[in-house]
């Protein structure tokens, strides 16, 4: 018997809803043939945005969306993507498949998408091949309510009123695809660029510096030392591979055994120590914790699906990915005093996607359903909670359970994951001083390699969770192997 103890009187940090953020790059079929089909498409759309996808993303209350990259950000020149579509420049996407971009999805289209979704835009600016002036003028074009060449240009392109754009990233992976810079060099470049990132009116900019990846602590050390006082947040990237060997095959997204399943989960759980390590360095130079951490790329990365373009990074999405998502979100929630945003990679048809499309067909992945189960945690207060459980797999050390408990709007929400591939879990959830007799539950479960495809789009879906025995101040549940459950109790 496992046990989860929840203390409703121990109120901790607020779980920023932006932890449940997303990432959309000009990569493969994420933008084109994904969210954006154009106004002339026979697929139902509003101003070119697929209506079914917009509604699905609104259902999980998408809070923030990062764009245009990724590696693509540091070769993207925003003025190529404004004005009449027929006059926009074509460009070669050198990072992802060397396909020709027609720039039909640009700044106005991205802002239209964010307005339809009701989410905050997070724009990643071009440092690798761009200029200070280019980035500064992009801010002005989007947000200035006054008379200037950029506002005149915006009006000529059909938009008189400025937008609100708070989040600005200064480069992406500048230690690699964004310029192969050294940390001290990037720190100087960041200080230069951010000087000219000036907010207009009440649109105060939240300046985001390019951070490290995995355990590249030297980058965090030097950038925080030289530029920490000039930033609002520093990023971190970490992808989960079954082997963590980027030079070898990453393995199939759908064909794997229990051993590979546990190896994948053990690598996902390293997110905790990686975040902790970088935060310790950040605290050294920022003892008052003014600088937040943003994990703006995370998720699983496997070999592409057979027969697809290797540069498109299209992969299927199984219950293994759902468990990676839920346990990673638990880690972010645990660190919500410092982690202010995260952006899973990516939104549609790329890597650990929420949604897959094939022509007019669309399906929701198991990962999408995890974000649905976790949406009550948005802007909720993290509660003190302690798990007592065993190990799912001795070789990998993967625990049997993972959880988050929070409170908001006079409710306590508990999400709990059974990481075991084969064993169910009997769990007592103790919530003293709360009447648990009104508990309601939802659950996502299946075999570790279960997934949805276009012939069986509802193979893995959320169902009502009824295996709950309610007592005045506790719940007894039986959690199936490889499952994620949400429990809600009025408090």
C-alpha cells in the first residue's frame, strides 16, 4: 500500500499557468499543414487557422505560445513575413529539411493565432543572424501606439492598434545552432541587444536570455555572472531520449520493451537534478531570486516515423510520452517558486506533439490528455504533500508514483501517476481537515505503447475514474499500471 499525505494548511508557491506553455516552430508540419491551412482551404478555418485545432487547444487552456523557433528563430527575419502574402520573400529553412518557406505565416498570423487561442505570445528574436535594430524595430512594430515608421508600416499592413507582447527571447541555443557562441561572448551580445529592447506605453517587456542545456553549468555560471542583472528570466533546454546518446539511433516512438520504457522515464526524471543544479548557480548571482527559469524546450525525442522526412521530426505519441509529460510537469510544479514558464516541444506534428494531423483528419495524443488532466493546477497554490511508495523498476530506480497537489477556488486537485509498466498501485490519499466524500476523478491509462492513430483516434482517452473509496478525510484508490489520474475534492 502506498500513501500520499496532503497538508492543505501548508500553502507553498503559486504554480504559474505558463508552466503549461507550448512551442510552435517553423519545422516540418507544425505551422504549415498543422495549425495554418490558409483561408482558401476546404478544412474549416478562421483566417487560415484550423478551427478544430484552435478549439482543442482552448480546451486545455493554452496559456502561452513560443514562436518562431527554435533554431529557426536565429535565421528568421520578421520583415520577410509581413505585408501582402504574394509579395513576401521565399527563404530556405536550412535547419529543418531545407524546404522553401513562403512566409505566408508571419507576425500578423501568429498574433491572430494567439488572439484566437486567448494565450500570451512569446516571441523569440533573431540574434544569430539578426541585428539589434531588427529586433528593436520588431518590438516597435508590434507594440508602439504612436507615430513612427514602424507603426506606419503596421497600419499599411492592416493593423492600426498595437498588440501586447510581454515575453521576448534574445536568441535561441546560442551555444549551438544560434551562433556557436561562448558563454562570455553571448553574455556581452545579450547585454547589447537587451539595451535596445525597450517597452512602449504599458507594454513592459519581460526579457529572456538564452540559457543552457542539460548539465552545461558553465554557460549558466558565466551568463549569470556577466548579464544576470539585465534579464528577467534564463532558459533551459532538456530533451528526453531513451539512451541520451545523440549520435546513435534514438529508438522507435512506438516499438519498445519495458526496459526501454524505464530507461526513458529515468532520463526524464533527471529534469529535477538538472533544474536544481542550474538554480543553485542562478541563486549565487541572484540571491533575491529576481530571475526566473524558463524551460522553453522539453519533451521526448525519438527516431522519426518510417517514411517521413527526417528533417520534419514527426513522431508518434504513446502512453510512455504521457507518463514523461505528467512526471515532468510534477517536477516543474515542485520548483514553481523559481520555474515561471515551460514550453513543451512541440504543438503539432513535431516531437512530443499535442495534436497530429493528416489532411482534414486530426487526433489528440496521450500527451494532450495529460495537459487536460493538469489544467486545474494553472495558477493554483502548491500544497505540501509527501509520497510514500516503492520502486517500479530496480535497475533504473524509477519510483512507483509521482504526484502534484494544489488548491484553487475552494477545491483541492491531486494528479497522481503510476509509472509502473505492469503493477497497479493501491494508494491511500490522506487530506486531513477536508471532507473527501465528494471526490471526483478522471483517468488516462493504457499499455505503455498504446497510442492514437487516424484509424483509431480514441484508443487512448480520458475516462471517468470510479475506483475511489471516499472517507471523511481520505481516499483509497486503485491506480492501474501506466496511468495518470486527476482527483478533485471540494475544500
